[in-house]
C-alpha cells in the first residue's frame, strides 16, 4: 500500500520484527517509520520508545486494535498518526504526503537557521 501511494520517500523497507527495525534505524536513519502495535519480540509502542533516541523523525502506528489505551500512549509519545486496519488507501496516501511536506519544511527551516553563536560573541 505504501508503494502504491507513491510517496516522495526514496526508499521503503519492510522488516519482520522489532529488533530488525531497530538495527535498520541505526543504519538508514529513516524520516518516517510505520509501525504495527503487535509484532514479534516487543510491541510497537515499546519499539517507538527504543527508537526515540535514534534519528527517526516521524512515527505512524498502523493497527487492528481499536484500544483507547494504545491510542493514549501513542499520543503521549507524539506519534504523527494512528491508523486502524484495514487502512484506506486514500487516507494513507494523504497522510504520507502530509508527513513528506512536514519533513521538507523542517529541512528548509534547518538550512535557513543561522549558526549557533555564544552569548559572548
């Protein structure tokens, strides 16, 4: 579904478990991670908490669990979105485009920021 949405991201990679995801996050430094709540080894929220120290910019949870506690925890972790399965293709496409736009705006903003100066300068 992600590839069909034709996102402006350069690479889409799938993994089979949370540990593989964490290893790839070290290598790829992804701008966006789409994460399922239920996965082998640890749940998606645990994965996100471990990945918070890595250079992942955005997280989206995709799950079949309509559980308020999961959604509440996701909000506390500042997840970009929480999608319920089955995911609507149009909704996913719009979400990916919105996040891609945010990423591009963040990059432009960081490029325009003046270098850090000490108070003494």
